[in-house]
């Protein structure tokens, strides 16, 4: 079994997809009694985000002898996007499913600069750790790779707000509204970010 950023449990602590899951009854989807005892499981995930907690839960269900962790730091969620952007998705799948082996980590680090998602994950970490100016440089590189990804632009606004660059915040907000017209969710998020800046 090859799993890319497997999500195991949503019982309250995980809010990343809470809006999408409203009204859906959630329960454990993996019962240890139903797992084939000799089936090998290879899981690709980013150990720096909530996927690590999902992997910790999965480790309570699967025997350690049948669970192989393939940790890709700063690959984001889902790690599949990172693999696709670096051109390593097919080779990773073949390495696991055909050869039964974890892939060599070196190519992931060599090609990291080609992934907008990898830059996004690093910029998010910069935001959390107060490294705002470095985070801006990183997210600007991501935007060059994926200029139509609105989440990258919104992250740029958040970094500008935290780094106390008022004029740049407003200018960037106008650029986003011009580039993505008719998106009420974007408008409301930008308004909230600007409001926080003013208060």
C-alpha cells in the first residue's frame, strides 16, 4: 500500500478541513483487525505539519514492521502535489509499488526549488516563526512558479501584515482583487487582514 499524506482521524483537533466536513459523521476508518498482517504500508508525508499527527495515529493501528515512514520535510499537504511539481511522483510510486523500497531522499532535496508547494510550506513556517522578511522572499519565488495560485498571494499579504509594511499590504491587496475578480472569499479574507493591520 502506498499512501500520500494519509488522513486518519478528524475527531475535533484537526480543523484544516472542518468546513468541508460539516454534517458528515466521522469515525475511525482503519480497524487493526481488518489489516492484512503481512501487507506493507509506505506513507509519504510532511513531518512539519498536521500530517505528522495523522501518522502518529496510524502507527497505533499498523505494526511497526509493516509501516514505512517516507518523511518529506516542507513538502506541504498533500505531499502528492510536491512530488508532481518536482517530477518525482511516478518514480516514487514505481519505487514503492514495483520494487518494494523507500525512494532515495536526495532527489527530493535537489529538486525542491522547482516546487511552488515546497516554497509555500517554507513560507508558512517562516510566518509561524516570525521570519517575515525571509518568508516574503520565499513566497515571491513560489509566486513566480505559480502566479495564478491565490493562496500564495494571500500568504504574501499575511507576511506583509506581520512585517509591518502597510503600504505594501494595500498595494498587494489591490493586485489580488484585480487578478481574481468575483471571488467573495478572497475579498472577505483580505478585508479581515487589513482590519487586523489597522487595529
